[in-house]
């Protein structure tokens, strides 16, 4: 799973990301390019230009069977049956998909933002039972309004 989370685990508001951190977007692109990304329909609809280039774009949805540039699936089992054993899969949101699939994840690649937003309606699930194995701290600068850290987690 990959996400940018606030101190209270907020990730979105009105189907948009709360934070715009250029280095977070660069990290997202670096990690996911050349791999499979799995998202819910609302997350797909929030992408400004549709399917993300140089990735296998997959959407889990009960209401949509076709989206441009994507493979659509109605269940995790249908999706995972199309994947290779060594295929690297990044679950990119949204909140409902994170909640449904966190038990299937083996790694969390999070950008933890040192802020609590005043408005949020989408939250990442509790990950307090995970162990941080890598933490890269960054301080705010002219392009980043908040302190943040790239943190990778694995299950205990």
C-alpha cells in the first residue's frame, strides 16, 4: 500500500488529496512505475489525466466494468488471479480499498505529514501494529508546507 497520511491518518477530502507535496509525488512515481497499481473507482476518477502511464492500472469496482486504460475487476480474487507470483502490486487508494485490503498487504510505503487537517473525510486504516523499517525525514521548504517523512512499514 502507498499513501500520504496526516497525523490523524487523514488522506483526502471530497475525493481529492489533502496535501500537495512534490517529493511525495516523485516518490510515488518512482516506486510505482513499471508495476501494477490497484485502486477503487473513485480514486481513478480523481486522477487528473486518467490512467497513470507506464503502469498496469487496475480498478476494483462493483459499478463499472470498463474504464479507459484500465483493467476492471469486481473482486480481489478476480484481480489477484491475473497477477504473476512475483508481480509488485501497489494499492493506491482510496480509503475503502485500503480498509478492505490492509490484511492482504505486506508493506506500507507511507508519507507521514506532520499536520492534522481541519477538513478530511477519508482516512487510512490503523497501522499501529506495523513496524517501521525505514524512515527518511524531511523538513518543510519553499515547495513543501509541512515537515514529512517517508516511512516504510512491514507487519510485526
